[in-house]
């Protein structure tokens, strides 16, 4: 099976995902971009591909997202949730 990266990256007007070298439309939130990326990969599953989701870190590098639910938890956490995660 071929591995295909699906990157969630910020843009000036929101968030986009890039898969197979094709950039999506901009979404106003990270969560919507991830949901759109998941829907996109669900449509591509018949092509015998494994999709690896990544998000851009603060230094511009790409970090693999282990599970889609983890991506939502990271971005959905408020300041208190982020502070607790840092203290662990």
C-alpha cells in the first residue's frame, strides 16, 4: 500500500489540508479542515492507500497526528486544558 501524507496547515485566511500535492479550499477553523481532510481520505480508501495525517508545528515542521480524535482534543482544549497538558 502506498502511504500518502495529508497535511493540515495554517493559511492567512484559515486552515487548509494538502494531500497528493493538491491544496484544499480554506476552512475558518482547524477542526473544519481536519473534518474535510478525513472526508477526503474516506473517499480515497478504494485506491489502496494509507493516509498519514500531519499538522504543522510552531517551527514549521510536520508532526504526525496519531488519531483524529487526538487532533480534535489538542485544538479543542481551552487555556486550562493546554496548561494541564504542558504540566504532565
